C-alpha cells in the first residue's frame, strides 16, 4: 500500500511518451489524478521508494485510490477500461473483435515503432551528444538502420489505418494516444538533441495531418502545457545531470563492445 493511498497518482516525467500516453487515457476518461515526477535521468527510477511501487524500476506507474499499483502504460490503460466505465470507449472490453484490432495496433506500435525509435534515440542521440562518447561513426550507422525500421513501421500503419481522422475511424482509441505521444516525443527530442530526423511526423504527410488532428483534442493541449512547463528541468537533467549519472557506467561496456575507447 502506498503512502499516496486515497489518491490517484501517476508517477513518471512528462518527456516520456509512455507517461503522457497513460495520462491522456486518464484525462479522456474523466478520471482525475495527481502527478509525481520520477525521472530516469537522475536515477529516481532506481530509488527504494519507486521500486516499492514498480519493482522493475520503470515508468509510468499508477497508484489507484485503493492503493493498487499498475505499471506499464498499456497495462494501466487496459486496467482503467476494466474498472472504469468512462475508459471503455478507448478499449471496449465487451467487444472482443474491436479489442483485437486495438491490441494488434498497440503491439505493433510497441515492438515495431517505439522500440526501434528509442534505441535510435539513445544510441544516435544520447551517446554522441550529452554523453559525448567517441562513437560517432557507429552511432550514425545504428541511427540509419533504426530510422529505416521506424519509418517502415509508421508507413505500414498509415497505409492500413482509417485515418478518419483517427487510426480506427471517427473515435480515438488507445493506439491513437500511444502513437500521438510518440510523435510528440520525436518533435521534442529532435529539437533538444539537434537531430531533425527524430521528428518522425516528417516521414509522411498523412502522419503530419494525423498529428494535427489529435493535437486539437483538449487532452492533448493540457498535456502539451505540462510538458512545456517541465521542459527546462528536463533539459537540465538531460545535459547536466544525466551525463554524470550514466557516462561512467556506459563507457567501459561500450568500449569493450566496439573495440576502442569511447
């Protein structure tokens, strides 16, 4: 049982598209919540307090008013749909066929788009930029390969989705907020890391139009305001605190892997 018992609290940080995805599902479901910042850039995720909420040391984690702790953004949103009527419009638990389509999109986004995107972001962005590791050539190769995978995944989605204006039709479902917040993160990190290619809305005009449509939702605008408000702190952590926290751990491992000092 968390000390936050009696409240609904979402733990994470706004630069995370996974936290923002879960938050958007909460807002769209009219479920009020409090926000508690837990940043991976400063090691907060490995603290004893956070591991008591999430033994895997990840974000986001949601504490429900009864003290129930749920981790992983998709698990959070599915749990909400199973326990709160207002969330079922995003994941209709009583419609197995529609849920299968939603699950297929969610899984594809997770494994074929988000996974390669964050590998690309870390190796292509963090390593040679804030961490200042000497692996520019390797990072560029990995970035190109990751970009190919991400672009292929996104184009498969836009070619198969309804986009009228949402992925499955006229009403948004869980995958819409998962994809939208990934696109938001791409824009933010493209600017922060001076890597324009991370703005993945530029891959296809349909993605850009889709982004604009979802950005008009009140929930999108509320989250965007919170993300902007927290951005100065995120920048400080990313460029000043995170390198001190991680470089000493990463450098010897990467040096052995690449066969030269980084």
